[in-house]
């Protein structure tokens, strides 16, 4: 099975709060950046996926905070596919600063037709493109998942 996709990100001053730490909402932005990198690696970029008539919408997001990131630190972001359902996927995210775990979480996306946003089954080409990042404990195509969602 696959391994998480890893990339780095440097914390910008504007992302920090008055306490000098990354403001909590930015962690979801960091997760989204990881998704952009995953699309780049899997499909050649988000627009390549759109050109094939597929888009995604977030239906669930969760973040657990473990420690705070600070300005100008270079963080390592990881994303892996935890579940590929019939119409949805769950990705697991982890953000670290060196050996310090900062945040972990999950995003659940539903695949939709890019023209009308109607839910659609995950195309075979998308499953194959995501295969290198499907985690060893992935639940395969079983319905349900950690959030009880159908799809």
C-alpha cells in the first residue's frame, strides 16, 4: 500500500495570531494546500481534474491540535487517502515541525460533476491515479467510514 504525500510549507507572518502562533483556522488552509499537492501529483493539477469533468466538495472536516506552529518555521505536511468509497473519499492529514506533531485531521470530499455539482461515482482513472497514496489501513470501497457517511 501507499505512503502519505509529503511537502513543506513555511509559516507566513500573516497566518499568526497575537500569541505568535498560527491561528487555528489556517490549519484547514494547510490541509487544503496538501490536497492541491495531492491533485498535482495524482492528476497533474486540480485543473486537469476539472477538465475531465470532475470536481470535489468538502462535506466534513476535523482537526486535532497538538502544538502550535510559529512564524517562519518550515513545516512538513502529509496527506494520505484513508478511504475511497463509491462517491467519496477521506484523506488523513498530519502537520509536523521537525519531530513535533502540530495537528492531525481528516477531510471527507464527495466527487461531483463539475458542470452541475451532482454527486457521481469515483471514476476508475481517479482511483488508479490516487493509488500510490492509499494508506495501508484504508477501508477500501466499504460504505460508511469513520463518520457514518454513505458514499
